[in-house]
């Protein structure tokens, strides 16, 4: 729940920021000189890109949460079996061991979104966020019946 609140607050702050930046871009355009119009358009592009990114990221998080809820209802969410250091960090060898099992599970069932979801969690635990995101995107695509990129 804390993560959802943090995400919502961060998204709200970003939207306020985008509105403020956008208003500055409009002010520059209204000035009417070639230079200020050019800068104004450039300034307006930034919030548009930011809003697009925020929207896509929000959609990704929403879909991943839907998969988690569905997997939880089936009793298929991965159990946290990782060893931790005294400071609470995940033990690297433990994460590697779980990752190897999740990877083998996914290789055995490459069209099962559930295995890709669990692999995404294993990547995340191994601190490989780029691969975790790609694995989760694949799980979402498989669940939605969309073509999956190799």
C-alpha cells in the first residue's frame, strides 16, 4: 500500500510540474517573437513527453498489479524464500539460486505468462531491473494474447 501512495504522490507532483512547465511554454509562445515561439514550442514538448511516459508507466504498473492479483487468487505467487543479510538485503547467492529455478521454469513453459511473471520477480530480486521489466512486459503480452517479441 505504501508503494501505491508513493507512486500516486510522485505522479501528482509530476503532473503539477508538467502544468507549470507547459504554462511557461505557452507564455513564451504568446510573446510572439521567432525566438520565444521556438523556445516555447521546445518547452511544451517536454511536458508532452513526460505525460506520455507517466501514462505508459502507469499502464504497465496497473497491468502488472492485475497479473499479481490473478496469480495470488490462483495461489501461484512466488513465496519469498530468499536469504537475507543481517542488514536485510537479499543474499546474492540465494537470489541466483531462485533465479536459476525460475529461468528453468520459464524455459519449460515459454508461453505461460505465470512463469514469466515469476521470472520477472526473480530478475528484480537479482537487481536486474531492465530484464525484470522486459520479463513482466512479456508476461503481460502473453496474458493479453498479444504477439510476443523475441
